[in-house]
C-alpha cells in the first residue's frame, strides 16, 4: 500500500525530494494534485510504500532542513 508522506508545492521541489529519497534506497512515486494546466506550478504528492514511510519522513526532514 502506498501512502502520501508529503505534498510539494511544485514539480521542482517534488523532483528534488524524490531524488533525496531515491538516493537513500526508498521507493517513491509522484502524483499531481489538482487540475493545474501548468505542470511546473502544480502541487505533487510524494508517495512511498507504507513500510518505508517512517524512514522516508526522516530523510525528508533532513533534506528540508538544509
């Protein structure tokens, strides 16, 4: 089961966070939020397997603190 761990405000941030999670060996997928026609400005949900959610949150916390 996939679970949402973060909602990024835009595609650039979503890709940055996805890269950080992937680097740590965490599977992640992105899903656009809403119906914004401009892909770069749309929000994105970051989803990870439920079993990896705790580890993913630690990685996100460290990444966003930088």
